[in-house]
């Protein structure tokens, strides 16, 4: 007598938003190259075919997770930077908020854009270009705000806003690295205070 055929279990359906949150956290904690497909599928509780079907390749998943993390982390900060307040005050709130975010105990330390793909193999060069472009975009956001400050008389007309933006961008990236090394919120805020002392425009 033949045994009845066993019904195959239905594959687990992954909630896309949950999957992106899980992936973002892993990439943030371990970096792009330090996170394997096995790590991702184990954390999500799915199989590799399910991951590929939902998100595409590992690189596709990284880009989607990165977009999600940036949207969550940066929207409020951009609004803060462009709020109708003096640029020095806006920059102060912006940098303090970043210092707090880099050391938030509920999240991985530092910034996913700053740390996920710094050193990389040649095969992952396109991923590194993606994060480099995002870092450059954040500098251009600062530059645009500083250009506006010149127009509004808050910065001297001859201010090199590109270099000024890159200076504060370097402070932000440096805070990310120091947060990963264990720096506390107050220490990062003291760094911000020193950086703000270099501001070439009005402070009130």
C-alpha cells in the first residue's frame, strides 16, 4: 500500500519592511563584506531563494536597506538644517543630533553610510561607489545650506562653502568612527563644540 504523499510546507512569507530593517541592522553592525547571505537569511528566518525573490541580489538588498536607513535617519535632520532659523543655530542642532544618533544605545554605533563599505574588495567596488556618492550628497546638502547663508548675510561673501561643508562632513564621519570605538555622546558633543568654534560667520 502506497503511503500518501506528504504535502510540502508553504514557504515562509517575509514582510518586506521587516526584512529591510533586519538587513540594515546587520549591514550596519558588520559592514557589507562582513555580512553573508547566510547571516541575512538566518536573521530573517527565510531561505536564500526567498531572499533573492524578495530583494534581488545581496547588493540590491544592501541598496534598499541603505535607502530605508537613510530615510529614517536623515529626514528629520534635513528638516532641521533647512528650518527657518539662523544657519549657525540649525547647524548646531544638526551636529548635536548626529552625535546623539551615533551613540544611540538602541541602534548600532556610528553611521551605516560612513562605516559599511570603507575597505572593500574589487568585486564590491560598485557598492563602495554607492556609499561614497551618498557621503558626497550629504556634503552637498551642507554646501547648499551654507550658500543660502551667504545670500542671507550670515556668512561672508567670499566664504568657500565647499571646503566649509567638507570640514563639517569630516567631523561627522570622524564622530561615526569614534562612536564605533566607544566614544560617548558627551564626548562627541564636545567635539561638535570645537568644530563650531571654527564657524566663520555670525553665531547669533
